C-alpha cells in the first residue's frame, strides 16, 4: 500500500476542514488527523480541547465544572478528566 505524499499546506487545510464538523466524526478519524498533524509538525492549538486525549471521542455533551481557576471537562465515554486553565 503506497502512502500519499501531502504537503504541509494541504495537510493544514485538511485539518482545519476536519475540525469544523468534529461532532459527527469517529475516534478513528480523529486519531488519523492527529497523526497527520504530528507528522507535519502542525499544532492543533484550540482544537485539542474538542476531543478526549485518551479515547479520542469528540466532546458532544461533556460534564463541565469550573473550580479554582480551572475548567474541568469529564469525558462522557471513558470518564477521563481534562483540566484547562482559565485565563
């Protein structure tokens, strides 16, 4: 199986288009996009907050709490906790 060579610009466009409609995506697709980003050294930035880092399941209705300057998001699929510092 041959791998397609994709330029950095094409990969960046593909990643941006992917995260516009992340709610309907599967964990396998998210894993592939993350791998492309790592391969081409493209930062996901704010898009990292849209899915669980353990199970790669997109946050649809996560449990969100705010406590001591942190936004705490609990994954509804695996129960993993993601803490994001509030600026």
